[in-house]
C-alpha cells in the first residue's frame, strides 16, 4: 500500500515499544521521516538502529523532550 508518505515527517511518541514502535516501523516502511521519542535513551537508540537497519529514510531522535515540555507546561 502506498500512503504517499515519502518525505513527510512523523513524530511518534512512545515509539520505543508496543504500538508506538509498530507505528514508527510502519510509517518508515511507507517512506516517512520518523522522529522517535521515548523516556529511555537506550530504547530510543535501539529503535533508531532498527529503523536505520531496514529503511534508508531519515530518522531523528527526540529522547525525553516531550516529557520535559509537558512538565514545564504544568508549572
């Protein structure tokens, strides 16, 4: 299936396990540039390695930044 995502950017939060990881892999398979996010730097690195191993599109890392932003917004 071609979802016409080539060159589009996709931010997937909680993309280091479960449904989020499946979504990240699926969007990368469709050509999207994936921005990965998670609380564990080690898990983010593992996910990025898996994405880059299978897909040539750009992959970005955004570890913990969403969590930090959420905490700042609560203040």
